[in-house]
């Protein structure tokens, strides 16, 4: 990924990021430095928090934690939990299907960004967009979360 630009964020921009992530995921993104990185050929921008790619913007949406950020800050809300059988698929970037889901936050609404975690250790495997409300995610068949970012993709591997 080729970096187009990189600059430190102002305190009001940092406050907006912290507020948005707290609203979506119930966590406080705490850090000394916040730096926005724009890429030439990617449809997202990344915010480095103390040098780590912790937050990203997808399609000019609100800021949301990356997989690495979600594993560092452990979201309390907006979480979809999958069973062991779904781990390899989700980690490879597959969309999330109902049979693999063991639990989903009932506050999730269709179109929300969500984190996908595995049930055994709670590690976040991916970030996606909900295709249905959280209380409709557990079931027998159908795709319910569209994958956006996952373990091992370009964004996950990016380092400052």
C-alpha cells in the first residue's frame, strides 16, 4: 500500500474519533499521538494511535477500530461472536453466515459496522457491516455480516 499523505490530527479531530469509537464499541481509544494516513489505492484511511493502526475510516464513514485496534481495546458493544468452525473462513475474509454465529449484540442495526470475535478467547478476527439487525443474526442460514477487513489483509499487515 502506497502512502499518499500522513499528518498529525488536531485535538478536536482526536476528540471526534474517541467519541465515535466510544459510541459504537464502548471503549476509550487512549493514546499520546494520533496520525492520519491516506493511501493512493485504498478505499479507507487509517489513524495511527501511538504508531499502531488502531482506527480506520471506510468509505468516508465514521471512524471504527481496525482488527488490531479491536484486539488492543476490547470492544464491549457492536460485537458478533462466531464459533470455532467459522474462524478459518472469517480470518480469510469470508462474509459471516448465520450458522457460525453464537451471539450478537442486540443493539446492532442493519448497516452498522461490527467486530467479529471468536468465542473461545474473544480475539477479534474481522470487521464487517451488518446486513441485518443483531437480534436476527443467530439462525440456520443466510449471510448476515459483509466482511470489510480481516486478519492478514493489507490493512492488518500495514505498519508505520
